[in-house]
C-alpha cells in the first residue's frame, strides 16, 4: 500500500465529531477495519473503503494540530486540529461573546422560567473562570455594545439587560416577546430576535419597533451583522433543511443559502466569511460561507457533536460551544475589530 494517501475532511474537530478521510488505496481488508490514530490516541473507525474512511474523534484525543495515521500500514493521513476544553458545566443556547478586555462571557441559562444562582460566567485571558451571581433569569443571547457593556436577553421575561463594566445590571429594553439573538449595527441600534416571528430594533434612545418578520423558530433566532451591513439570521425549525436569512438595511428579506439542519449561532471572521453552527445530530458541525459569492455554497470546516454557538477568540482562533462546554479551536482566524473600551 505504499501509494496510499488520505486527508481529513473537515480539517478541524471537537471531540465527538465524525471526520472522514478521503484518499485512495486505503488498507481495507475483508472482514476487518483499519486502525486510525490521532496523535497517539486510537479513534473509533465507523466505516471504511479503499477511498473513504470515517472515524469519531475520541474524548481523549490530544488538543491542537495532531497527525493522523492509518495502521497497520503506517499511512500518513495529514493533520487534524482538535479543540481544547475551555469551560464545562454550562448551559448555552446561543453564542458566547467577548468583552473589550478579552474576557469570554458564557451562560448557564437553566430551564425556562427558572433562576439559577450563577447565570453567567466570565473566562479571563488567563483561563480563570469567574462566576457572576446576578438576578438574571434564563440568560439567552449575548452581545457587546458600542459602549463596552455586555447586553443579555432573557427569553422568559421578554427583556434585554445591560451589564456595565462595573457589573451593575439594569433593564435596557422590555416587551420584546421571546427575545433570543442579539446584534448591534454600526450606528448603535440593537437588533433583537423575537423567536415568535419578529426581528425588533431598539434605538439608542430605547424605542422599540419591528424591523422585519420571519417564520417562527422552535428554538431561537441567532443574529449577526455582516461587513455589508446586512443582518444575518438563523431560525431553526423541525425541518432538516433550514436556511440562513439575509436582511438588508432597507428591510428586504431573502435567503443566503439553505440545506442546514438546525442552524444556530453565527459569527463573521475578519475576512468577511460567515461561520454557522449546525446542531442537527448526525450532521452537526461548523460551516463557512462566502457571502460575496454569486451563489454562496456552505463548506463544512469543523466536525462536532451538537454545537449551538461560536465566536472568534480575542487572541485569534475560534470558540465553539456545545450545550454544556466551551471549546477552543486554535485555527488561523482572527475576529473582526470591535468597538468598545479595551479594543
């Protein structure tokens, strides 16, 4: 099998994600499967042929860029970037967010209508986790405001809160339906996804009005502004073929692309590429989309178990969250420049 070769697709993964090795002349003998190693840790092979091999990334897989090897023939199958655990014991329902000091905000949202003792956590650049014991039921979505404060929606109360740099909490806007996704436009207007079917805009003067209407979501709306000043939205349903919506500044709603299974959190990289978390079990992962392409085609860049959100690390790379864990992917990506103190 000296001519055999393979490479992992996608090239990034969280533990539990399923990766495919694509190649030729792979060592598949009748009645047996080859053995795959990620670094020195053996992965579970799910299926194999002479041109394709699927394996699950084990929990014990070492983090970082790891060589992939197929045995018994010692075939070099390229490298895979494996995520590292940043924080556990969470309850995330949307993307995390960084503040202007490079601190990552994470949620413990809790069941609808309940209050937990520590609804928010803050992870410092040094990796130290700081609990924030606030009177904040069901924190859902997070967004850094142009004033440097962190804004948090409560889907139970129909409110958006403002958490200032001194950790004082105040109600910023109310009567927002079931507020989930949050995003700020360049002029400081806050956009809120009411998952019952409306995108609301809250002016800097705190006046609330309907900006656009979309089909209701069974879970949450997720929002992100692109470099084109359009608002991008996911609204997962029970279908396995959901879409990413694009809403122009003059309120025209169209579909960027489709074919997603429960698309959730959104984030833009500094090169203008859109990254989307997909949460449908069996096909979950992270997708990249060139929004400037005449016909945008999603590319799966990370394999994962159910992933609900993502953001770009303050120091580069990507943070992805499952429902209970935040993961760091040390990949060559940087976050867009953000307004606010400390940037």
